[in-house]
C-alpha cells in the first residue's frame, strides 16, 4: 500500500486466522502476547521455564522496584506546584527549570498507574492521581481543547518554543496516561478526558483525505508544517513515524476501556499504514512522509544536505523494535491474536535491527544508521546505545523468543541484552538508568538522570512486561 491513501482499509485482523498463524500454534501466539496487554502480575504464575530466565525475572523485579521506581518516587513529585519534576542531576539533585512537558507528565502518570497494578500498592496510585489532577486542572486547554506541548512549572503558558504548539505526539501520551490511570483507579473523569482528547485529535489532527495524523498543530488545532533542509527551500513533513506509532499505542490502551467503533477504525487505520507503508521492505521505519505518505528521503542528495537532514532520513533501531511490539499489541487488541501480516512484519523489523544495529560482542542496539544512495549496506551513523532503545530491545527480543522459540538467537540475545543493561546502564549506586551505555560513553555516569525527554516509562514498561513473560507459561516456552 505504499504511497497510497491509507483510509478505508478492509484488511482483516485476528478473526481470520483459524487455528494457526504462519506455522505458529494460535494458542502460543495468544499466550505469548497476552502479557503485553497488561494483565495483572498475579495472572502470570511461575512456570517450569529455564531457571536462568526465572532468575532474570527476579533480578528485573528487584531492579524495577529498588533501582528505578524508588529512585524516581516520591522524589519527582512536585508538591509545591503539582505534577512531576523533570530535571535531575546524576545523583538526583533537582537541577534545571522544571518545566512541565506533556509527554513527561503523562509518562509519569502511566508508569505509576501500571506500577500500582503490578505491585498492588496504593502508594503508586496516589502518585498517579497527583499527576492526573495536574493534567486535568493545569495542562488541558479549556478554551480550545487538547494539551499544549509545554507549560512552565506552575502549568502556565510558555510563550516560546514548544510552548507555542500542540502535537499529536504529546496528546497521544495524554490519551495513553489517562486511560491507564482510569484502568488502575476506576476514575471515570480520567476516562472522559481520555475520550475528549481522542476526539480532539480526530477532529483536528487527522488527515481526512489520506488518513493518519499531522503532528504539529497550533493552539486552535490548525496544521503547522515542519521545515526540512533540502538544500535551500525546505519542505513540509506532514506525517512522521514517531507520532504515528504512539498514537497507535495510545488508542490501543484506550480501546481496552472504551471499545468504541470509531476508535477501533482508527486503530486499524494506523496499524495498516504503519505496517504496510511506513515500514520499508527492509524492515525499518521511514522517519518522515508527505501528506500522501510519500517518503521524504535525502539518500541521493549531496553529502552536506544528507548530514543536515539526517534526523529526517535515517534508520532508528530503537523505534523499529519498539514498533514491532506496538503493532502486535494493537493487532491483539482488535481480536484474539495478531494477524499474519503484522506478525511477519514485526519479526522482520526485529531481525533487521539484530542484523544491522546490534553489538554482537557486548550486546545493545546502536542508535541509528543510514543506507547510502543505491546501496543495500547500512552504515551505522551513531553507535551510542541510548537507554530507551535498550529497554525496547529487551522487550522485543523476549517477545520474539516466546513467539518463535525454535529460533534460539532471540533468547540468547535477550539474555545478553539484560546483562548489558545491568552492567552498563543501571546506576547501582544512585539508582536510575544512565542516558547512554557506559561501554561507549563512560562519562555518561555524570550525565543527568532526568530531563524533559528522559523519564522512566520505557524501562518500567519493558521490565514489567518482561517479568510477566518470564513468569508465564505460553505453549512452546523456551526450556
């Protein structure tokens, strides 16, 4: 469906599978992926899996509680102004402006809501409610609807930079967090606000002609272009993979509590366009696209232009492995198991990242790569091993290991990835995760533990879901 209109797809999902999926017993697919749809911890009883993996589950749970959540909470609660503080030094001293970005605030609400269910502890629910009230009372735009990308510490307007815009990406995380908080608390006000945000996005951000969503919006919801360097004139990037995949994630979360027919159609539309258009034949995501989904590429441009535009045209291994799991979750939410095309594409994405962007010696996924014009050989552009990509890789590898246990490289790489995270990313002295792996950036141990774009959502989600998978017993579990 490349470069074609994305609306009106009739692609069938899981209901057409029958008893097997690409040679995989359907029972195994359902069991392996059920844990990704946020079952309570007690629903996944310890099984006769490999003792190594049960030991890893124990290590992960201890690290999740003591080295991650205990480092962030209750320290990050802004008891003076509401919401959560954002800026922390390497040793957890408050350090910075403490502005309130919608993504950061929502990721805290989502994490604490899920932690409340995972550990069955009300204190996390109290933290989540604290964040929800700030979202509802200080960050929602009562005049135009939607959430601004950035407010100051008190929740007041910021007249510059991201404070002047709203984004589909930021509002997606609002839907995501509000739905999760409703799921943990039963608070119907949170569900209403999640629905209102979805409907605001559908009214303002969605492209009625080509499908999908425009990311950058004015306060009133009008579309804003993104200038991209092309040697002079620039062009407007109307669509991008990052907002698309997180809209899919958010809508999937909301659908668990509000199985609305319009919401279902939007999930299927996003799943279809991500899987069939945004993901390339190689198994990597196209970063930016025009309104009609034509990829924006600079592979044939002069070197100076390619370098200037690298952000807009590269391979992001972390987003690729993350998207593989998000597509599977969405497909499962629409039925009982993922459809065959989604399963094939998800595996292709993880395999591409393993072949092209994986450090086979120490473990870890590199940050990015590029394909030079006319070449099928990827060049690694950045060897940084960024924290969030390692968390997403951990979850994706274990998901593939449970779905394809006969391919033992997935479980081997999963175990190596956990060792890498434990040895090079987790700060066992101060708590939290470094922004980059210390094997390639040893000075990173003195870098900040928190800022607007660095919180604890990727690592908390990965650890909770991996623990569930390791302690569950899907058919064909790795022995």
